[in-house]
C-alpha cells in the first residue's frame, strides 16, 4: 500500500511541475501588452548596488540600531556550585 501512495504522490508532483512549466513558457514574454513601455535596462553596477549593497547597508543599519539601543542588562553567567 505504501508504494501505491508514493507512486500517486510522484505522479501528482510530476504532473503539477509539467503544467507549471507549460503555463509559464518564456515564449509568452515575446508578446507585448498594450501600454507596455519598458525603460532602459540596469547596468551591472546599478544591479549590484540595488540588489546586493543596498540590502546589506539596510541590514547593517538595523543591526547597529538594535545593538546601540539595546537596554537589557549585561548577563554574566556564573558556574554552578558542585554538590
């Protein structure tokens, strides 16, 4: 019975994947829509700045603010006494 369920699950996953690949064909991107007016593309520097460096800077600013504004007391761990 276990093999039957595994086969059914595999067939469902394969069918779903195949349908997703067929429905999202890149050939559909060749047809332009009405009112579609794309601008110029991004350069390599602009792309890296927008998708790599800007998120890193935002992360660093947030992490820095959390560390500076942390008002919790410093915790010192003491070794437990042996019984």
